[in-house]
């Protein structure tokens, strides 16, 4: 999504920038899928998140709740 991240031992350095569109694989991890979805809300181009359905493990109404506050979310599949 256009962000530079450096891992150094137990530290993660995130260098911010404007978020771009991307294709992301959540690897069946609801935390990754939710973080990517939240970041996608301000991305300059569409973001596709493979495996985003894993969010239902912890927050089954996540996408409905985002839509209720105006987020444009397209679920395919």
C-alpha cells in the first residue's frame, strides 16, 4: 500500500506515506484483514483483500458496521 516497514528484532519501524491501492492476502488472520480493511478506507485506489471473510471469527458484522458509517465495501466471491 506504499508504506515502507522495517523490521529490526522486536521493533517495527513504519514510515508513513499516502496509501495506494494494493492486493493483500490476509492469510486467514482476522487481525491482518481488519487492519488492511481499515487502511483501505483512506487508500487512493481500490484495495483487494483475499481471505477477508476470516474477519467473521471475531466480528461477524464488521463489514455491515463499516457500511453503516458510509464505507464503500464490495464483497466478491
